[in-house]
C-alpha cells in the first residue's frame, strides 16, 4: 500500500508528454473547435461537419480538451470553459488563439529542440543573423499573433499615463510590432501623435491597425532598427515594450541612452517586461521566461526590477517606479530623468 505523501512519477510523466497537449491546443485552434462550439455546434457530429473533420478525430480531440479543462462534456454535448470562451473564440475581442502561429512556429521551436546545447553555450544555438532577419515573414506573423495578448497591458498603460486627455503629446513606440500600445494611447488622447519604430515588414501590420482604429492620420512610421534609426527628439512618452529582454545589460544600456536623448526633460519612458522577483524563481510566469530567452537569443534574459532600475539609473533616469499588473505576467516600469 502506497503512503499518502509518497513520491509518484505523475509530474515527470506530465512534463515528458506535455508536447502532446500543446499539439492538441494547436489543432483545436487551427480547426476552430472553440469558435464552432460558441456558434452552437456542440455535438461531435455537428463540430465535425462545421470543421470538415472526421467524427472520430473530433470526438478524441474534444474529449482530450475536456480532460485538460478547456471544454466541459455533458452527455454527448460539449461546452466551453470560461477561459476558452473569452480567449479562444475567434470573434472574441480578447482572442489569443493566433499566438500559436508564432509561438509554435518552426522558427521558435528550433531553439528548444536544441536546448541542451543552448544551456552548454549559455545562449541560443540558432544562427542570430537568420533569427533576426528584418525581412523574415515571421515578424509579420508575430505582430499579428500578439495583438490580442497585449491589449490588456496597453489599456492599463494608457489609463495610468497621467497626461491631460486633451494634451498635445508626442509618443515614440519602440519596436512597435502590432502598434497597439501607441494606437491605444492615440484612441484615448485625441491630440497625441504616435511615432512607431520597427522593421518595414512589421510596420505594415501596425499601419493596418492604425487605420482600423481610425488614428492613421496621427500615426507616423520610422522604419529600421532601434539601435540605428533616427529616433527624433522631443518626446513626451517613449514606450519600450517587450524589448529589453532580448539583449544583455550593456546592449540595453546603450539603447536606453538613445531614449534618454530623445525624451523631453519632463517626459516618461514606460517599459513593459517580465520581471521576476530577486529570488528568480517566483512568480512562476515571470521566473520561467528566462528559459525562452535562453532558447531564442544569444544573451537575452528576464531582469529583476533591481537590475532594470540600475540600467536606467546608469544612463540618467533618476526616478523609476515598478508597477506590477495583478493577474498579468508582465509589469510596467515608469522612468523619468
């Protein structure tokens, strides 16, 4: 008879077979399973017909999704768990399913396929020139796939910005990607001018979003690298979102000097990052993010607030406030001269 608290191999089994659940989620997103159930197709036969799939395949996949908690099964009918209904139904404003297009892409997986050597090497074994090719369609996929995930952070940032709503503010959105951080500012500040910097292929997605949100007349593109492009100056706000973690500390400080020079004396830099506690093993989401950087970058990391604060102070930002977002894995830092 096994003791109540005796070790079992269950967690080990879950880790070794975790890729199977990832594959199930990817298949469900690609087939639109969650969306079809939301549309009223709740039986195996109905879901199979709506997705042009075999009933056996749908039955096994939906049962799997029920076991892991994204669906509920009652008799022969399936319904959505609350998180699936909010984040995995395509017409939901909070839809996150298209994240699979980037996170599970071959380009992103290959760093983890050789993680053993990344550990030995102290950084990704993926060719840096290949992974950072500014013309790669991967970056366009990235920009489209991350839009939904970033909206809560963009809304929180805008609500805390602190400027008068009618102020004429000039905003620089670094590595803008989908553009939603700057665009969200523009929707709340009718006199804000947004200058979005990123590679040309990515800015096409941001430009589409600016048009969709009716702010294209106040949306300006700066094509190129954040390390080389002419940033301009006189900014009231500079947004540095999901950027610093790709680089080592000296590279981050070199970039932050450019931000310092481009910012007005009374301006603010708002930085969005995964920020683990000083122990580096909590909270879980923040503490696990360095593994992503180990697999994907030569020297990137998730930095503690103490490390980030030191970087900012080293280049002349004397005031740095840490603003965690409850329930979210990313945190804001507000910095000024």
